C-alpha cells in the first residue's frame, strides 16, 4: 500500500469534527496536510495545535477563486497533491412543507457542487501523483430521518457521483471513493443552529443503542477509513460504511 509519509493531503472543512480529526491523523503519520474552511480563526487554531505539518488556508468551496487558491496552497505545502478529501458540508433540515428553494440550492452548492468543482480544479495535480479523491457521505442514506431530506439528498448525490467519477477519472490514474460515517460528534448541527453543544452531545448519546456496536464513532475512526482508501491503490469507486452498524437498521428487543 502507498505510504502516508510525505503524502500531500487537502482536507476541506478542516476547522472541526471529521476534518480536524483527519488532519491530525495524517500529520501524525508524516503527511503534509492543508486544511481549509470559511472560518479562518477555527482552521488556524487547528493548524497551530497540530504543528508544522498542517497548513491552514481560509476558503469557501463554493467560490471559484478560493478553490484555485486551495489547490495551489496544498501543492506548494506538500509539493504536489496525493489526496483530496471533500469533507466540507452544511446541514439543512426542512420538512417537505417548509422547503425553500434558495436554501436547497445553497446546501447542494456546498455539499455537492463545491466538491465536484474542487475535484476538477485538483485533477491535474492528482493525475500527476496518481492520487485519490475521497468524498464524505452520510448514514442519512441508510436510515430515514424525517425532516432531513435536503441533507440526505445531497449525500445521495455524493455517492452517485463517486462511482461515476471513479469510472471517468480511472483512465487518468485518479481513484475516487466515499466514506459513509455513522453518528460522530461534529459541529455540523450547531453551525446550522439546530442544537447547542450540550444538546448535540445528548442527541448522539441517545443514538448509541441504534448502532450494532452500541456506541457512536470518533473522528479518528473515520480518518482510518480515509487512510485506507488513500493507500489502497487498487480500490476505486468504493462506498465504505464506517458506522458501527447504524445503517443496518437493526432493532434490539
């Protein structure tokens, strides 16, 4: 398998949660990681905490100029680009009676179109490195949570485009896969204004029993799955469920 030591990695949404966990994981193993996010203070704090292997670059994946700057920064920091993790995303919960078209377009722009366009921007550097793209999906496509259809729809789109891009970019020696996490504590619901930190934690703790393994996951466990996909040079088009069995829909009497 491809070594992590010296690997150049770009992680979007790196200011907290899964993105910050991936940055720590890869930097601890000798990779040079560039993290991005719209909140400069958050990503800079993460980069300082991790150390010199991590570079923070403020940027929004929905803005063309920012996407170009992110790829250039990652290529400069890592002397090329081996792995792009399309992790940036927003939560939107609206029932069908509450749909607001502008809101739906905005969440698709961030969760789907931004990652597609960043992949396009990174393609030359990834091809030169025979690199890998990893999208982050969601267990919302395994379990139906009423009111979460906007978010679930974006993650369904991510899984579909993973397979198509894997077929399309395989001819350029670029692998494309997707990780589908279960319940992991991040800030996505807090940023959407749905919960405060305490309520978000309580909600996830209440989901422990829905997982076959009886607990929620960690950002480190999702990072381990991303590492596998980055290193496994004959794996592409994979949708890897790392969810503690939440997606099984098991009922425990």
